[in-house]
């Protein structure tokens, strides 16, 4: 899903996973999120995540917003 620029802007459902957070992206891929703040009020809701791709399945998120 990375586009080569490093910038991530992905929509999906925010889920808890093994003490962390995962975005179940609209394309069916699960993406691990590295978060500086814990968005517990958004768990199991549709969100838009922005940040930087660390690898193909990990985003260092700088923003998580409801959609």
C-alpha cells in the first residue's frame, strides 16, 4: 500500500491487537500502527490514519481521525 513517498493516508477500522493497535484497511489488509497517543475512543470505529510508512504493514501514525 505504500506509494513510494513514505506518506501514509489510509482509511479503515481501528482495532486493538496484542496490546497495540491495528488498522483493518478498506482493502482488507491489517496494518500495525505505531501511535504516540492512545485513541481508545476510536476503537472499532472507522478512522482515517495519516503518518509515515515504516514498512509494507506498519505506519508510524501522526494522526487518527474519525470518518
